[in-house]
């Protein structure tokens, strides 16, 4: 983060100086240092800010949608005039535009918001520090990964401006709809190719870094849980994304070269027989898509669990309960996540054998989640709990993820999924895991590692306002979705279900949910102010303000740029969470302090 | 290959490379020859994939020297193989376990 | 502090960074081509005939539409290039830079030859009006061989760099350069393996 | 376990299998409720009891006892029961073993952007031939060949599905263009309509009345208004309705 000292370089920077080949730490110019940087911390921050921007953008899209859901057909106040006549004539949203907003909200939140923040930003900034590495194993690849992500984002954003607008076929982009929709769909595919490339490069880098650059003495079972989470996450990205890339290539061929990979013959669209060879299958896309997208949802949750585990250990001042069980669970979870994907496809017409297989694996995969969550709950027992801002967010994560996870169970049983599939119950289920779940955990991480990044802490009062405002609003937004879903209201409805008789009793919730969403939008302003203000105005703190044990806290705050991080390669002596060790006077024993020093302290 | 590889070993390897090349060329000829027999699809598939697997394994084992590779690499690859098999088997078996009928116009 | 294990192997894992990296990359490539192959099988088992009706003509076997001798020739070319690239690495291990240059040059030539042959094959199809949109056989054929061809192009670019400007590193850091060639070789072999599977499944079955 | 499904706010159930499905839904929510009731009070209690001001020094060993193991064992057992006693057998019955066509009312439903086309075989029980070349959005959305003898008495309605109560209905579901999802909430029926695949959907309506068909899968800009009526008649009314439709056909032609 821009420490004052760096601002000097900002003025005297000349790109040419970057070509100097100094022996040690060549002085890099502004461009090489902050824009095309190869330092994992700068790249992490680039990822972080870009991802936060996209989160805010994706949230804005949904706030606009929520107006239409609460007050269908009414002109949008204040900002209605901003939009073109093709999307909002007279400020009233058209269904085409609603579908664009929905598809782009899902895509942006998942691929441009949460994953880049959880993996790109936190992973990049924290993992090398936590394992005592000077940088990522392949710094240039790291830079390429960020810029591929950036380009993917640009392509996605610009798709709003192509004729007939952005993608409209949902974040799942199911053909044949996705094949016959307008040009935005092609842009979506191109954007996805960039994003997939970015994630693959990132995954290769993380895995190599964690395997090869661990500090002396840092065995796998001494990893902080966050590192484990990132390790498994990278595996998921590495092996699950390519089939979607394959599918994206095939869909591009369908759209651009007129092939029929996903198109059966004999289609009649608006009265016209389609001129295609046929012979393809729409279900093929679904298999390839969900082969990625189920592991992807664990990509959304594992880093969040990692962050929460770090913060809970630190703020209860005791080791995590059942660390080993958690590690085995997360490995098992990663493995299983590859063989449950078709639980998203029960209603496509699966036979007994295949549906039984996927129901069983889906139930099995819930067990490691139960173990991890129980371990985190039990970790609180016997602690000396400090209710710091990051801790509040981490604690908020636990029941929220619990609710989200539990509501996954009726979806995972095929017969009960009959009633719930593609209703707001599903929307409620996964938002509980990704929004009050993952998003809270990501906020927790920001508050927790901010002092490491800037040397200052964020304002506590504002943080607490942010926490309570967010968690209360989140529940008002997402809890009513279960009610609507159980009543049978379909998702992706432009008017929220106005036309349906059976939906009438639960429609009143739409207004409640929307108002809660807008209030939550206002609450985020507190966060944004806090985030930027604290860079300059935040309280200056020591290198280890939380009195934590993991390696990142032994580096100076704002760890030095240009392949450094640590003065010397750290040596690790013990497990990650040696808090309140009996017999020690201090209640924490950093991983890198030799025994003599710890007991003397 | 690890640091301990010496020029002597390499010379030995070179002979192996030539032998492997011979095997690959011969197997290619065999696949093509078998294909001209126009067996019915199942045996043809088995033969073709069997030979292709042998060829692929030869390349991986000797040219990519997997045969003397370190444990980490295997640990990484084993999952790839499992998930690849999963992708094939489940996707394809779900085609057969579909309620209702595929319409072929 | 420099990044450790770029040149030498990490003692406990026994490998250097780039080797882990390239194998991970190849793992993802396996899944990429695996996804495409599974699409191929999925579509083929659903097809009433294969290759079937293409451009108004019924083809009973792939022999009728693809040129097997040419495909066989190209297979041989790629296999040969796999040998030459591994020889180029072995030459570096034996400290013979001149031989390295020759073998790497041969590898690049083989790659180019493969592409030229492929271009003629494509052209023959196009001139008969056989485009990807005609039917799934052609769609699969062009997509899979096209993507494989792009991998060949990528490999040629990398190999040419190491043959030309990139080979300067031999003077300054021979160990690292040798590693680079090993990694480039691993990629090239993988491209070869993909073709070893593509050729029989598309041309011969 | 007592049935808690009445408290879930489900739409009124009007099909033979619906109650069983609701009961299952109730059971899963029982499981959720029990887990919630274990952990939520635990959570609050722990936060109060172990706050730093009250408990300044943490315990290195932390929680003892077997709560976690018992809970995990319980979840596993509950899931096994749900799977093998309910879900897997129920699926086979609900989706894969359609009743005999001779005992049932057989209808074809074809989704299109954005309507449900309903095709009755008429008195002869045979569906007329279809040909996509004959499709006309206005007059013949299904492309039925009305010169085919089987098609003479076929009835076609749009967005209106009439069925008799008490008799199994088999619906052959398909789609002309994109994926739709045929959802009959009151019947606890949902099935994706996928182009290129014809899927039999079956259920036995029990309560006469007016219900709705909704489309659950995003299918384009009109997805939200792809609504149909589902009318369940008494057997008698159903016969009358069929007769009236046949008469209309004779009087006014197509
Ligand atoms: C981070 C994301 C995430 C996570 C972690 C999960 C976790 C799970 N999901 Fe979810 N899911 C999604 C994201 C996620 N899901 C998304 C995005 C979709 C929709 C995509 C779309 O269609 O657009 C979806 C859809 C979805 C479906 C398809 C529904 C349909 O379309 O019909 C199914 C079906 O099986 C399912 C099941 C599950 C299951 C069984 C889990 C399990 O892993 C959960 C296990 C967890 C637990 C069992 C909790 C344990 C709780 C306790 C121990 C105690 C709790 C205590 C308190 C509450 C105090 N999910
Ligand atoms: C990670 C995934 C994710 C996240 C976090 C969210 C977050 C939210 N989602 Fe989203 N949603 C999806 C993924 C996600 N969603 C997906 C996949 C779909 C399905 C799409 C489809 O149908 O195809 C969907 C659909 C969906 C719908 C249904 C639309 C429909 O079916 O018609 C709704 C309706 O209310 C909704 C609402 C919300 C709301 C109110 C939030 C809120 O929780 C948002 C909270 C956001 C924040 C709190 C942002 C905070 C950011 C900042 C404060 C930034 C600070 C900035 C700087 C410093 C620069 N979402
Ligand atoms: Cu049809 Cu939605
Ligand atoms: Cu899933």
C-alpha cells in the first residue's frame, strides 16, 4: 500500500531506469514497481483493488435488479436516466436488461469478485509471507495472471456496450439459449477464456510456491490452515477449470463457426427452422460446466474458511481444535468436490443409478464441511475471546455458513430437489454461503491483514458499524428467499413472480429484501471510507499487533518490495497455532522463534 | 532429472531414446495396419486405444523420464488421472442413464 | 533475497521449481484435452452414424474422408521431433552446445513440417466444402486438431526462442538453460502424446 | 418423526405422491433444525462464557468430550436413512417407472419461447405425425400433419393443460427451441424440457381445481411470463371438456 516513502518514487519515476541491471535490488521505475510489478505483494494489492471494484460493481447491478423486483414496471428513480433507451426506456427496466444484469451479476461476483479477492489478493499477499518465501515461485507468471484477469474484466465490462448488450443466458450460459442469444454471449465466452487462463496461471504458481518455497522446518502439518485452504483451492482451479475452457471453446465454435456441439437437430426458433447440422447435446455443456462450477463453489468457500480459522485461533488465544481433522477434511472435501457436480442436474432427467451416485456423493461431501464447522465452533471453547473487528466478521461467518450449508442438504437429495430446484430456495442457499459466508470472511481478512499491509490498523468503531449493518441486512435479504422458494417461486423472474397466483402470499417480501439490500449498500460506504482513510489516518501499529504466531507477522509491516519479505529465510520450529502454551509467560509462541527465546519471553 | 545425472548416464539414455523411437514407429505402423482390417467398432477401439496408451506411456516414461521422476510429480499426476477418469466415466454413463429417449431427427 | 530452487533442486522434493510448474501445467492440459475427448465420445455415442452425412454425402468410415497415409506421416514426424528434442537436452547434459543447436533446429523443422502438412489437409477439406458446420465429425476434427495445432505453434515459438536468442543463457548460466530445455521438452512431448491419441481416435476409428 | 412440512409454507399439495415428498422435505428440515439447535445455543453460550474479560487466560487443550463425534455420527446416520430409505427409492418411483399408458391420460407438452403447447391424442388415442417443416407460429406451432389419420381428432391447446383427477397422467415433455423447465408446484412435479430429448413425466392429480404451470429454467426474455394454467377436473367434467373441444373442432374447424 502506498506508504509515504513510496510517493517520492512516484514523482521521479522514469520507465527507462527500469532497464538498469543492478546486482542487487535494482531500482525499478514507477511502471515496473506498481503497474507491471512482479512482486507478489503489489500484485496482491492490484488483485485486491480490482476485485473490490468488481464486487461493488456486481453489487450495484443487483441493487438495480432489486428495484425491479420490489416495484416491477416502475421507473427507477435517480439513476434511471443513465441507461440507454434499449435497456430502460423511460427508466423502466426491460426483461432483456434484467437478464443481462442477472447473468453479469453472477459472473462478476464469482469470477471477477470473490475468486480474485480470495485467491488472487489474499493468496498472493499472504501465502508467500506465511510460508516464509521471498516471493512467488514465478513472479512474471504472476504478473501475467493478473493482467489476464484484468483483460477478462475489461472484456466482460465492455460487453455491456456491444449491440443488444451483455450476456443474457445466466452465469451458467446454458445452450441452446446461449447459442442463439446476442453477441454479448460471445464476449462472455472470450472474457471467460481470459479469466480461466488467469486462474490456471495463478494455480500453477501457488502450488509450486507452496510445495517448493516453504521455509526450513515448515512441514505440511505445520502449515497455517489458510495455506492448506489455498493449496487445495489451487488444485481445484488447476484441474476443474480446463474442462470449462474446453466447453467455452466448443461454445465459441457453435456461435462463430456454426457447429452443433450443443445443438440437437430439429430446433425451431421463433417459427424458423434452424439451419444447423444438429447432433449435439445441451446436456454435454451442463456436464462440462458443472464439472468446473461445483469445485468452483468450494474455491469460493475454502479460502474463506482459511481466513476464519486464522482469525479464530488468534482471537481465542488457543490452538485450533482438531487442526489435523480439519486438514484431512479439507483435502477430502477437495477430492470429493470433483464427483458431485451433477447434483445441479437432477431435474434434467437423470435415471436412478446416476442420480443415486450423485446423491450419495453429495451427502458424503457434506460431512467434511460439518467436521470443519464443528471444529471451528469447538475451538471457541476454553478460549479467551477478543471481540476485535476481524473476529466479529469471522464469528459471523460461522452460523451464516451453517445456514447456507444446511439448506444445501434438501437440494442434494434428488426427490426434495424436485420442488426446490431453480426456485429462490437455491438462491437463498448459495447466497448464505457466498455472501454472509464468504464475503464476511473476506471482510474479516481485510481487517485482519490490513496492519501488515499498511502498518496501520483500520478504525474499530467504523468496523463494528460495518459488521452489524452488514450482517443484519444480509439476513433480511436472504432469509425471505427460503420462504419464497418453498412457496415455489422460480428464480430469474423479471417481475419477481407477479403473474403467478401461488406467489402472491410471499411477494411482499420482495420489498423488504430490496430495502435491506439498499441499506446494506449504504453501510458499505462506511467500509470504503474506513479502508481509504486508514491508509493515512489509521493508528500506527507494531509489526505484530495481534500478537499472532504465523510467519507473516514476523516480517516488517509493509514488507519490503523487490523479492525480499524477510531479512533472512525464516526457520520454523513449531506448529501454526501455539497460543497459551502451558508454562510460557507470554500467551503466544511464534512459529519462527527458537525454544529458548520463547520460554525466556 | 536430478542433479546427480552424469554424462555417462546420459549416453546410456541416448541409446534408450533411439530404441523407444523404434518402438513408437513400429507401433504406429501396427495401429494403421490394424485399422485397414476394418474390425468392428469395439475391438477396433480396444486395439487402437491399447496401442495409443502404450505409445503414450513410452513417451511419458522415457522421453519425459517419468520412470525415474520424483514422488512429488507423481503425487500431482495421480489426481489428474483420477479426475480425468471420473470426467469420462460419469459424463458418458449419464448419457446412458437418461430418462426418456433421445430424439434423432 | 533471490527466489530459491530456480536452478537447483529443493532437497526434500528433489526437483527445481520450473519442473513442478510445467508438470502442473501439463496436468491442466490433460484435463483440457480430456474435456474435449469426453465431448467427442459423448457426441459420438449419440450419433446414428459416424462420420455420417456431411455436405450432402454419406460417409461410412473416417477413412473415406480423412487421408490416413498423410496422418501416419505426420505422426511419424511428431514422434521424430520428440526424439530430437530429447536429444537436444541430452546434448546439453553432455556439454555439447553445437549438437544441441542441430537437434533443436531439427525439432523446429519437424514442427513446421507437421503444420505444413496439416495446412494442406485443411485446405483439401475446405476446397470440398467440408467445413466444421457440416456435421459433428468435422466439427470435432477441426476443433481438436486445430487446438492441437495451436499447441504445436506455441511449442515452435518457444523452441525457436531457445534455439535463437534464448540460447545466450548457455554462456551465463548453463545449468539453468539446460533446465529450460528440459521443461520445453516436457511440453513438446506432451503435444506429441496428444497427437498419439488424436490420430487413431479421429483418423482410424 | 412428526411431519413438519405444513410449517414450511409449501403450496397446497394436489397429487398422489406429493404428501410423501413433503414429508421428506420435512425430514430434511428436521435434520437442519436439530443441528441448528445444537450449535446455536452452544455458540452464544461460548461467546459469553469465554469472553476475554471473563476468561483472561485461554486453555491450551480446549474442548474435551465427544460432542463433535456424536454429532458427526448422527449426521452420517441421518443422511444414510434419508438416502436409502427415502431419496433413492422415491426417485425410482417418481421419475423412472411410469404407469401403463393404457391406464393413463397421455398428453404431449412441448415448450417453446414462451408458451407451453399441449397436444392431446383425441378420441383415437393416437398422436398425429409431426414434421418441423409444417411449423407455423400462428396456426400450427407443433407442426402437426393434419392429413395424417391419427391427427384428425387431435386437440391442441396453448398454455392450458386439462387433466382428470384420480387417474395417472403421463406427459411426454419436449422442447422446440431452448431448455425450459416444466414446473407444476401443486403437483410437486418439475422436469426440464430439453430439446432433443423426450421425457415422460407422470403423476396422479387428486384434487380438482385450478393450478398453474410455471417455467423454472431461464429461457429468454419472456421466461417470467411463460405461465400456463393447469385445470384438474373431476372425471366427469373432464369427459365433458374433451367432448366440447371435439365439438368445437367439428364446428369451427382448425
Ligand atoms: C460457496 C459456495 C457453496 C457451498 C459451500 C455450497 C455447499 C453445498 N451445496 Fe451448494 N450451491 C452453490 C454454492 C455453494 N454450495 C451455488 C452457487 C449454487 C447454485 C448455482 C446455480 O444454479 O446458479 C448451489 C446449488 C446447489 C445445488 C443445486 C440446487 C439446484 O439447482 O436445484 C445443490 C444440490 O445438491 C447444492 C448442494 C450443496 C451441498 C450439499 C453443500 C454442502 O457442501 C454443505 C455442507 C455444509 C453443512 C452441512 C453445514 C453444517 C452445519 C453445521 C455443522 C451446523 C450449523 C450450525 C448453525 C447454523 C449454528 N448446492
Ligand atoms: C460470489 C457470488 C455472489 C455474491 C457475493 C452475491 C451477492 C449478492 N447477490 Fe447474488 N447471485 C450470484 C452470486 C453472488 N451474489 C449468482 C451466481 C447468481 C445467479 C445468477 C444467475 O441467475 O445466473 C446470483 C443471483 C442473485 C439474485 C437472483 C436474481 C434472479 O434470480 O433473478 C439476487 C436477488 O436478489 C441476488 C442478490 C445478491 C445480493 C443482494 C448480494 C449482496 O450480498 C452483495 C453484497 C456485496 C457487497 C457487500 C459488496 C461489498 C463491496 C465493497 C464494499 C467494495 C468496496 C469497494 C472498494 C473499496 C473499491 N443475487
Ligand atoms: Cu421457459 Cu423459462
Ligand atoms: Cu454443487
